[in-house]
């Protein structure tokens, strides 16, 4: 892969990848480091001649492995995303989602993000996380139910206020 | 419980194109309603995150990867010679130990007086050399094993 191709790939994939790492780890400060490490590993893996459709799940797989490594080492076990200073607080989305993610387990955050933000199918999620497709189906169902309960509870509380 | 139209609901939340039949379906289907609720919230949050994001420059990552690739290549190139030296050192140390075993019953100075054809000086030099090689070889082997 030459530098121009990499720039194009980076422009197409870096933002969603950063958002995924930041939301799953709960550490925007760590997301920059992991993002760089993900692309470095991708470039040094000598598998750079893939199509974009194949590359994206592969990049998510590398990022997921890096997140797992951190969890195995006991890092990022707690959600530590700081409140956004000077940013308008949107009760319907921003705060809800941060609260929601904080209350979910890392695996649940991962599955929900890949399914609902990245629009991955169960088999693509399986490839990106190293889980079996059948496990993805079950775990995603549970995560969705839990997330819907939490979001619904929050929504009811906002409406009551 | 899973609905067959869940994928369509996710697509619709992503592109905003809701067919009337799908909209009607979501009103009556609990899993699809949950999907819409979560997908909407997460996608909006993702869009906000991405809008105010300040990413590291691609050129910097490219340079870092190139540096790492060169370091990896260098490591791969030097790995085999070091391994060969390590194995040879180990082999040499085994030979030396076997030779030393024959000398054990004799007094220390006689360790260096060896069978005909091998002088004391040569034996001493060999002992020093093998000692160095043992240390180097062991270190290399330990490092390689750890890697």
C-alpha cells in the first residue's frame, strides 16, 4: 500500500474507528493511542492490498484485540470519559448514550456499536470480535434488551420532568 | 425474540428513508421499536462525536508505521545469525564440559594439562573462549525464548 492509498483509507475509516474505540473503552484519551496503534499494525501486517469492504472489519478486529489486551492487563476497567466542558448538553441523546454505555458491559457496548452504528451483520461482528456468529446473535439480543430498558427508563424520567 | 425486518429498521434509521409499511410495522413490533430507539440514539451520538473529532494526521501514522516496519525487518534479519551463534555456543559448551569432566579427579592446575597434542595455553584459551561463548549463547537463547 502506498502513502496516498493509505491517506484515502484513513480518511474513510478513522472517524468511525475512533468513535468505536472511544465509546467502547469509555476513554477518549486512550482512543487516539489505540487508533494509531491499529493503523500501525495494519500497515506492518503486509495485508494492505485488501478492498475497503474487507479492510474495515479487519481494522475493527485489530482495534478490538487491542481493547481486549488492555482489559486483560486490567486497564480501562472503569468508564472515565470526562463531561464535555462548553458542549451543549442534549438530554435526548448525548447524556443518555453516555449513561447507557457506562452501565453496559464492554462486550455489550461493542456489540451494540458494531450492529447499530456500523451496521454490521452478525457474521461481520463475529469476524470483528472473534465470537461465534450464534453467540453474537444471543449476546446482541440481551444487550439490546438491556439497552432498551435503560434508554426507556431515562426517556420516561425526562418526560415526567 | 427477533424480527425479520430488524435489518430494514436499522437501514432506515441510518438513511432516514422510512417506508410507510415499515413505520407501521415498528409501531406494533417490540424488537423493532427497541432497535429504532437504540439505533437512533447511538447513531446520533456517533455523528456528534465524529463532528468534533480532531484526529492525528495520517502522515504521522504512516511515518510511524514505516519506522516500525524497518525495525521489524532489521530484527528479522539479525535473528537467524544470533540464533546460530547461540546454538554453536551451546554445542561448544557441552564439548568443553565433557572435556572438563575428564580433568576433575586431577589437581586444578592439571586441568590445563591435557592429552598429547593440546598444550596448557591452548586449553586455557579454549576455556576462556568457551566461557565467553557460554555467556553470549545463553543470553541469546534466553532472549529468543522470551520473544
